[in-house]
């Protein structure tokens, strides 16, 4: 039974992180946090960008949760595991599939992964803080809807 509960905690933490990421990306990174996130919307030299500091911070939070979970309250350890799985999925989709920061070239040609790539490319159509669409990383609306939304904003 407790295994089942732990699995549910992990899945809930992954889902929670995507919802949180959408809101955080939309309202903070494209708001007060733009000073870091801007580096990801304009071209910068070198492999790393200031925006990567967000990933560093989230890793620190996950690490703190792992430690708290092992020391004090074990459910937190499973929350941390869910956050970490989300981080891996985010890195695979966002840094890998969309931005090709890995040492090989592979982009999906169809299916939901392709839709994710298209949706995030549309997010990058806007290089300013305001007016962007599609803030999710694992959740993507239909590209045609996003295109229409972008058109309507111009
Ligand atoms: Zn953005
Ligand atoms: Zn991006």
C-alpha cells in the first residue's frame, strides 16, 4: 500500500511541477525574472546562458527536499524524486528536443513530441518580455491555435 502512495506522490509532484512551471514561466520569468530569462529569448554567445541559473536553483531546492525527506519526513523524498524526474523530462524536451543542446541532431518528425517542439518554437517567436504564447514544457496546445493567438496579438 505504501508503495502505491509513494508512486502517487511522485506522479502528483511531476504534474504539479508542470502546472507550477507554466505559471512561473508566464508570470515570473516573463515578469520580474526577465533579467535572467531574457538571455534565453535573445541570442547569446557561448553554451550557457543566464537563464540556466533557474535550473540551478531548482536543483538546489530538489536537493534540499531529498535531504529533508531522508532526515525528517519520508514523503518529501518522493516529492523530490518527482521534481527530479520533471527536471529530467524538462531537460530532454526543452534543452534537447527543442534547443538541441545535446551533441547529436535529432528532432521528432511527428506525434506529441513534435507538437511540443513546434509549440515551444512558437514561444520563441517573441523576443520581448510581453506577448509570448505557450509557456508549458510538457504540455503544449495545438500549434495552429498558438499561431492564431500570435497573429491576433500583432
Ligand atoms: Zn520564455
Ligand atoms: Zn526555450
